[in-house]
């Protein structure tokens, strides 16, 4: 049975369904919609879902399922193993209550449609932000004692449920609204363990044997420490004030958002010293608006360090790009790479017209960088900086491993007009 999920990368409701499909191990095709461009309002999608909302799951035979929670319930009935609802009726009620707090009491009041309507009614950005954060706060204040009572690693018990399918996207969505956690919040301490990690592998117990080995030192690690001492000596010999100067320096003009691949050393390939560039890395050089790690780096770079240039840098031959589209199943990393698959679907005609696989992957690498430039430039931290007159420009580059040279994609966004042209 071939399923097709109509989804959007920035929307939390289809995110719930993607988690449920992954937990159930159900394969599906993907049809990406760009909500900012209004793909959901096009006649061809209205023929699929009259509400013109995401998600919609086409299960074949002319049947299309809508509404994320009803889809999750259907998945539980059609694919009961592994279960995402507990067996006992009262336990099921508790899980559904947590899911409905998110799906009915938080999300509908702060989604894109509501924000757009408030804007049209004359509410300014500060007012919309206050509205959004208020409903998030009220919802999480209700959820936290429930998780504290029932959770043992997940929102309910020690395995993921429908409550986690709803809670995880909402937590990530909340970070995009500058929602800040109060110290000691239970829901922060109870962040679910990724479902793909078996319980037996979530932690490695410390035994007398592992403690002894740590004291003795691993030969490979001893080599690294010896290399460090030799490197420091060479640096001092060449430049006696190098480390003193480095210790007093944290005013870089650049934020580099690059791939985790160690073959792309950020400062080295542009011939800068450590400290002259602020660096953030992840697999596939992504800038997802739901990722608290990336958002924290971006805010610190913009608001505290006050960098003038944000460089989104991919590299040809990227393993993350290839892994996103080769059809393999690798676990949690598949969720992380999902935005790359969406870029691939959106540009399917262009990519299919490229004759060789290497060329297709290289072009997908470029298209992914352009998408991440748009993500960065669309973020409230960058746009607030522009509003107060701070100079920030977002650029898109791709580095070639085979030549050592940077390919400037000609994408530079230094204001809302540039961003509009990029769209």
C-alpha cells in the first residue's frame, strides 16, 4: 500500500504525523507544500483537502485522511505495533488529554493563519508575540504537572505515545517565538529520549573497568594530547603572543553555518585565525526554525556578538545531502534531514533534468543552501536587527572539496526587499 503525505516543513501538525509514521515504521511518499507561497490554496491541493490545511495522508483507493490526531488514531488501529497509546482506558485518556492540550489549546491559537489575521486587524509584531507566548505559557503550565505525574522518560511512561507526537513539534515551534523556559521547568527536564535509541543503549553504566581505563588513558587519545602539545609549541614559536591575543578576542564579524563534515574547516579555508569567525555546525548545514541549538547560536551572534555577515556554507559531496534522498532508513537522522527531502521534492523537475547523479546531488546541495539562507533571513532575530538599523547580510556559499575553492551562489540578503526577491 503506497501512502503519500502532503506536508510542510515548518508546520507542526504534519510534523506530528511524520513522527507517528516513523514510530510505526510505515513507508510513505512525500508531497511538499510551501505555506508561505500559498501552495495549500492552489486548486490542485484543494481537490485533495477542502480545508486547504496540512497534513493530508493519501492512503490510496481515493481515500485521503486529514487532521493530524485522527490520522495518528487511525495509524494506531491499522498498525498497532508498536503501540502509541497505552492499554488501560484511564491511561489512554491521560495521553489524549495531553495531546489535545497541544492540538486544541495551544497550536490553533498561534499558528500562521491566526498571526496573519491579527496582523490584518492592525496588531503589531510585539502584540502578536505577546498573544502567542501567552497561549504557549498557559498550555505548558497545564502540561507540566501531567508530565511530572505520568512521565518516565517520555510524556507518559517510558515509551513514546501520541502525546509525544504532539509535544515535540510544539516545543520546537515555541522556540521560534522567543519563548524562554523558566529555570526548573519540568517539561525541559523531561525532554523525550529519541525513539530510535533502544532503552538499553540510552546510557553506559560506569564500571570499575571503565573507570580504570579512563585513568590509564587510551593510546589514541594520548596521541591526540601529544599532538596538542606539539601544535601549541609550534604556534608559540611562530607567534609568541598568539594565545594571549586569542584569549582576549571574541568579536568576530562572521557567523559560519556549515556542515559537521570535518573536511570543511571553517576558519582555515578562508585563512582566518580562530576567534575571527563564530561557527555553528550540523549535518547538512541546516537552519531549521524549530531547532533551539541553531536559534541560540543565531541570537547570540546577532544580539550579543553583533556579527555583520552570516555565511550558510554547504559543500559538494556532502554525505548528509546524499543520505537525505537515497531512500535508506537510518533512524533519528532521517527526521533531521527531512528539510532536504522537501527541497528535493520542490525542485524535482529541475533535478530530474540533470543527467548524472553527482550533478543532481551538487545542485541539490546548492538549492539546500539557498533554502537555509531564506530560513536565516526569515528569522525574527535577523529581522529585528534590520528593524533597529543593525547591518546583517546573509550569504550562500558552497565549498568544493576537490579544488578547495568557494562557489558564491550570488545569494545575499541584507533586508526584507532582498528576501522578497529570493522568494
